[in-house]
């Protein structure tokens, strides 16, 4: 469709969001990502049955951990859409970028800079 | 008539009278007046008075001390004892304590779970269960021995009772359970309060079919309803309670200011009906925090005056 | 298995936040099965703790090792030459593993990362339920294979109590009445008449009440 989305986003493609593990998301934040969002198929339409349900639960788990350690649970988000919904994809991208811009950079990066 | 103990309750039952017992809940404090006042209200209308043991796991003045109060008033107490809070040492010890004041009736219970009460975080004991407690008291009385085997000096002389709930699940084992308690040595039973008379009569029939009514005295439990709200609460929120819709409806259809009177009327009618049931040896009227109604109920049910125990 | 549950992150952080070199020790057996303290959970905890410390501006060394078990000396011994650099260990094993670690590595503070809950099994994925209290004198032969000591809230040996309602326990509608289960089972086995046998008073001296217990097998001792 050639719609645009922010260059602030790095996309990592997976065959199913069920493949995304809690640890993958945490490591992304560890390495300095300001936000992580997981985009999966519509619920009930997962090509592999319930991969997207697993992803949602893992996103929730990460949210809890991020809140507990003071990074902020709002930096992680689960979205669902069907593969034909290009405009929605662009909309989610804009929404996420907007939210993260408001939350500011990953506090770890700041803390690292200050410590150095 | 051969009695096993000096218990007045035992004498009255064995003489063939319909016995009447009631209960007093001890206070959540140490004022003895709370017991003596209630007892004064009902003493001429009942043969024995139960004192509950930390009922619904709410910490109260202990049953033993309250029973001693009754004894000092010249009344006949029934010591309720739950196995939730005391191990076998404490149970035997408290039994001896009661016996030292010549308390001659005991009701053996397991007790409501502590999560219902004010100490939800506490441990529970359940070193033995209610059936084993029945056996224990009989051992102490009949063989004069502690559970460990040593002899007891001046063994307790207690008339042993237990509770039965014809309305709990599963129904199919409610009579086998009664049979088990009889085998364990129970001598009288006080049932959970009855609203579903049909079900109770069915349970009685099943008990009679096994001849249990000849081996144990069964006292039918009754609690008068104060209001339709109370009926609904007991129907929906109290485990092991069976309140038929007709009872709730009868109260709900009564104007609010007359509901209490209606509740008493239902109670009296139940007693009249249950008097005719073979195997019912008496009534246990639990008018919790409404003890002042007991005289009225007993009189209207034709159970007054109480027989003098010879 | 021994079933455990993850301790809240805040609690673990509160215990180890002053240290500079932390080892997170997972266990490959029970806590892996109940998804509380295996390699995966250890990895997640390490990542989370690292980020916590980075956020505080502190460069704390946090590493992860997962042992086969922590309740056997041979496996605990495996890290004797690697544990030196750390000034604290968070063990994700059950209480047994934490204590074995503490006994072996006396100079290292060992912190529990899970709450050890009970002996039980997997009822469904994500649901583990209690089955055994370790009373030391198993009575399952008499109760149709269902334990009233572990599964009856009042551990009645001659149950059920008068609070059993529609097959559920009076304390919680989601808990099965153990005695209802026993009765159903005895009926299925054609042994319902055994229900009326009086279970004798239990000897609790082999239970916790008798003091810390041991099992000795002289035939296999060296």
C-alpha cells in the first residue's frame, strides 16, 4: 500500500507472535529500546490457533515486570489486526510512537549516560 | 431406668419425656452477666443449656467457663467442644476441668473453619475429629483412662452428644454418618435447625429403618426466623442449611412488623408437627440473640412446665 | 512435585538491592515444571534485575546458572569453583534447595526467589493443586486414593463435616469436598460399606508435629 510509518520503528518479523518470548521483549528493553509492541493476528484468527493469545499474556507479564522495576509498563503493548489491514498497521505505529515520545526515552539510557 | 451419668438431661430422656434444650452464646468479652442474664430468661423452660464453643470461629469467652457459670447458678449445662482449636491433651484436660465442676453433658463437634471468624490467619488443630472425640469421652468415662492409657482419678461422668445435619451434602451418607456416630458411642444428637420438615422426616425414616432411633436420642433443632431477610440469608449464605422457598415466601408475604411473630409461629408449628414423628426425643431451640422468645415458644408448643428430674 | 510460586519482584529486589555481584540460580526439576524457577524464569529474573540496577545507575554484575537440582550435594558442588565472585545468590529452587545451598556455601547469603507452597501435581497447564501433606503414614488405601489430610480443610478422618455443599468445601466453592470425592470413589470401587468403618485417631508423631524428620536406608548407605 506504500503507507508511511515512523523511522523510529524497527520491525522484527516472526512467523507468529506466539514465537515472541517474554525474555525477547525484556532483552529489547535491556538493550535500550524505548518501547516494544507486538502486532499479531486478530484473536480467533491466529494461523497457528492460539499463538497470539500466548503473546498477549507474555506482553502482560512484561508489563508487570517493567512496572515493578520502575521502567514503566506502558512501554509495551499488544495489538491485533488482520494481514490486509495496512492502514491500521500505520495507525498503531503512529499511536505507539506518540505514546513513547510522551513517556520519554528508556530511563536506563539516561541512567547509563549519567553513570558514565 | 438405668442411667450412665448424673446428667439431668439423660434422666429426662430415659424417663421417656420430650426433652427441651436451648443454647447461649458467650459474649465477646469477659462480662459474666452476659451469660447469667440469658440463662435467667430461659432456665425454667429448658432441661439443659448448651454453651457454644467459639461459634463460627469468632473468639468468645470459652464454653467451659460459661458452663461453670451456669453450674454455679444451679443449672444444667451442655459443654460444646470443637476439635478445631485444641489438641488431644487440651481436650482431655478441659473435659476433666468440666468434670471437676460436675458438668455432665458434652456435645462433640469438629467446628466451623477458622476462615469464617476473626482469626483467619490462625492455625487450626484438628488433632482428632468429632467422631474420635466421642470415642475419647466414652473411653475416659467408661474405662476411666486417658487416651495414653493411664488411669484417671475421678473419671468424668458425661452424657455424650454430637450434632447431625440432615441437610448437608451428600444426603446419602447423612444416615450412615449417624450410624457411625452411634458406633462411636454417641448417646444424644442435636440436629442442625430444621426448616425443611419433609426432608427431616425422610432422614428420620431412614434412621428408623436402621433402628438408630432406639440407640440414640435425637433432638430436633429449631431456630425461629426473625425476618424474611434472615430467612434469605440463611438460605443463601450458610453452608449446610436448607430453607425451602415456601418458608421464605411465607415470611416475605407478611408485613415487616409482623415477620418476627410469624417466624415464632412457624417454629411452634414445626415443633407440633415434629412431636408426631417417631424417634424424635426432644427439641433443641437455638434462638441466637433472641433468647427472650424461648419461653414463649416452649409454652405455645405445649412443652411447659418442664418435668422435674427425679 | 514440590510446587512453588514466584516471589513478587519487589520482594526480591528489597533483599538484594545492596549487592554488587549477584548469581541467580535456577533449578531444572520441580520448579521448572511448575514454571516458577527454571532456566526460563531465571533468565527473565536476571534481565529484569539488570534493568532495575541500570535504572538506578548502578552497574551490577548479574549472572544465571541453572543446576539439575539443588537438593543433592553432587549438583550443588558443581558451582564451587564459580561461586566466588558473587556476594549474594538468589536461588529459585524450593526451600530445600535454598537451604542446601546455604549449608554448603556458608559465606554466601542465599535468598529464596520463590515461595515454596506444597506437594502437588499439575491439574492443568497453569494450575497446580495440593495432594500430599507428608504425614508419614499413608492412608490412601482406606480412602479410595484421595487424601483427606491434604484435601480436607479440617483434615477430618471421618468426614464430611456438616458444611459440605454440592460437593464443595464450606470455605470456598472452588474447592472440592475431599470427603465427597472419597465417597464417590468408594462407591465406584464397590466399597461404599467401608465408609462406616471408624477411622482411628491418627498418630501425628510422624508428621511435622513430631519434629524434623528423616528417612534412613541402611541398605543403601555407604
